[in-house]
C-alpha cells in the first residue's frame, strides 16, 4: 500500500511548472490584448494541472505494465517499484482526467464549445504518450507533442478562452514556453538513456545519443530566450523574462559537464524552476505591455 507521500511523489510535482507556465503566459497575452478574464484563467489552470497529474500517473501505469520502470535512477514510480498496484494507479490517472474533463466542460460553457474538441485531443495525447498499442513517447515523438501541447495549445488556448480569438501574440509567446517544457523532457530522458535503450523505448535521447542530447538541451535554452528577445522588439516589456536567464546556468553546467544520475535529477528540478520563473516574468511583461 503506497503512502500519501509516495502518491504525491508519483504525481511528479517537479513537472507541474510545465503546466503552470503556459497558462500564466496565455493569461498575460490576454491581458496585453485587453481580454483578461479571471474565471476562465483559473479554470484553464485547473485543467492544465489536472492533465499534468493525469499524464504522470498514466505514464507510471503504462511504463510499469511494460516493465520500463523496473530499473531506474530517477524519482520512484508507483507501479515499477511495487508501491502500488497498477489498477490503483490507473484509477488515480482516470480521476485526474475526470477533474480535467469537468473543469474543461465548465470552461467551454463559459468561453467556446470548440474547447471541448481541444480538450478531447489533449486527453488522447496524454494517454497515448506511453499508453495504448502505439505509444508515441516510445517513438521519439515526445518532444514534438510536448512543444505542441505544453506550448502552442496551452498558451494559445488559454488566451482564446479569455479573448475568444486565436492571437498571434499568444502563438509567439508559446514558443519559449514550449521549448523550455521540451527541455524538461530532454533532461529527463537523458538520465534514462541506458535503461530506455535496454527495454526498447526509443526516445529522442536514445536516438541522438548522450553528447548530442546534452547539446540539444542547452540549445533549447538559447532558442527560447532568443525568441523572447524577438518578442521584445514589438513588446519591450516582454524582455522582463530575460531576468530568468541566470537560472539556466546551473542546469546547463551540470548537463554539459557530463552529470549523470542524481546530478541530472537536480538539473531537472532546476529546469522546472527556470520554466516557472520564465513563465511568471514573461506573463508579467506581456500584461504590462497592454
């Protein structure tokens, strides 16, 4: 029987900044366009956080069933470690999906029924990352889907829920957020290259190899903040997000210096903090530009 602390760990709270940051930035873009609405913003946040927890439990369930998590260096997995039966973890994932679905239904009723279709696609993508007969996370497509759903869809969708329009500013602001979310996945998969290769999980890190994955990780930071500079040409207040750049130094050093195991867990945590702080600052800068 898993303890409450183990269930919290299984929800992988260090990944939650990837859900929080895009909603903040999308809300900042809405404010910049004079369309800020607090209730849809809060509902979008609840949907994002619930989906993140759901996908974490769903991954725990699917990877545990496949034996992928039998020997891992990173944070514990409930099924792989034997702390909780697979059925219980599946129920936890379904409950989190249910919370996201109910909040999404209310959000659609307040904003646009088109959001129901978006939500259905998000839930399907969350489940099939490691679940189903053809999990795309095992086929080096995880980074693409993370960029699309934690970047473009989450940011532009949050803005749309408040303004009723797909805005170019939101799409531009989604790029750095999406890239930093991809960096979270890249450093996570970098840590697991050896184990994933053994069980046939062909992540992008497995295909690229150790050195190229490390360079890709740092390159994502460079491009993300380069896009912030580009946004700042039109909206100078967005340059406030550059204050987060020093937070990229430590994880970049760990990764480029060849850190492994526990060191990469520290880099993952630092990347989460960087993502969150960048999201807060970019959201604030966008809102101030309105």
